[in-house]
């Protein structure tokens, strides 16, 4: 009997084909709208595997509705949308998709840095609204990128990839991480700083640390006050690492130069979010890994690990490895 799986969003055909070879599939066939929770609760009742997204809250209530569930495959690096502890208690494997999105997310991070520092979105809007009437020496001037100090908070795979790109712009890269990485310091020319030093010295601060209880609002009013008035804050990690209200107030009062945000505390954000009212903020709808090739790779990786788990093999990217100990 073929195992049954549920897919919470429309996925690339290549990944879907892998799953169809071995499984009976039901899928929420929408690209923009998440599966409603009541429908999800109903759909998981008789499934063996769940292919889900970061936007799906897979908590104890959902898992209690799925007594046959063996594997939850999350098409994302992060998995704070899943109650991993409860899954482990129930003997359910949880997988994620690290690695394949590193360079694509690093590209987007650097694009945000450049856009916010050089006021690219503001300049585009200026032109499109018909305000560009003449050239002026200080018109829409921004901050230099080359030769500036880049402070990276979180020196994981993506942090290292961003540092590599920064080297090409002759930036001076400092970093803060829970543990020092001497091998990367030597390879990438990094200098370690504690968090306060990093905030004081950086022209650009990039947040790339994982989200957990310790990093919730890691960057708040106190930390933002340590930054230069000309500094730019970039976040492509998780929205709740930054206190959005504190960031709004700092940007509105010109305490820092600008921000570039791909993630927010609550997603999707509404048009009433005050950050959207500011011209010195570049905002994106969580598209860090959104290249065609990378999203397809992520979906295929999630599909392959889901199949491994259903076949009682160890998934390549198993989050709760203690299940197999």
C-alpha cells in the first residue's frame, strides 16, 4: 500500500514527480494562500508524511490529528514553525533544507545592503513619480559600500557567503557569533568583535543568526542606540530577532541611516505596518531564497528526505537526530 502524504502548498513539478512515484498525494493547490488551519487539521488525519512550509504552524494540535504521521518535511532552513519536541515525543521525524539556499540568500542579502545604503528604491520612486527635474550635487546621495565596515551577526553558512561577497567590495568585515571561528577568520579575513563593539564600529550591520529564545529581540532600542547615525541595518534571517517598534522609531528619528528587511515579526505584514511608511526602509516579502533554481532544489531535497523517512531510512537533514540514537 502506497503511503499517503499531504503537501501544504503548490510545489515545483520536479519535486512533485518524485513524490508521485512512490506516494498517494493530496496537495493544497495554491501558490499565494496558505492552507486554512481547519482544512489542514482534516487533511492530516490519515497521512504518513507531511510536506510543509515555514508559514504552516505544525504544533501539538495538528500532530494529534495525525496518528499515522511518520515524517514532517519542512521546505525551509528554519523549523521554528514546528513543535519539534512534540514530534520527537511522538516518534515523528522532522527534516529541513539547509545548504542549498546559502548563496542565493547571500546574494539577496547583499542586494538589500546595496539598495538600502545607496537609496536605490527611493531613487527609483523619485524618478517614476516625476520628481527628477535636474541633476544636483547632493541629490539622493547614499552611503559608500566599498571600504566600509560590515558587521555580520551570525557566522554560519550564509554569513560566510556574505563575507566572501564583501571581500570583493574591499569591505572590512567584523563578526559576532556565539562561538569564534578561527578557520573562517583566516580564510575570509574576518575580525571577531563582541556584539556591542560590532554595533559601535559597523557601517552596515547584517543579521544572520538563527532565531530562538536567546535571539528574540536581540536587536532592540539599546542595541540600535549603539549604532552609527550613518549605519544601515539588514535582516534576512528572522523578523523577531529585531524589535520592529524600536527600529521604526530609530529610523523615523534618523538615529540610523536606513534598513533593509526581507523578514518581519509577523508575516505577511499588513499595509498598516509603520515601517512601510518610511522612505529609508527597503522592504521585501521574504524572498531570500527565491530563485527558480534554489526553490526547486529546496523542494526536491524536502521530497527526497520525506521519502527516506517513509522508507525507514535516515533523512539527510534530520532535525531531531535523537530519534535514531
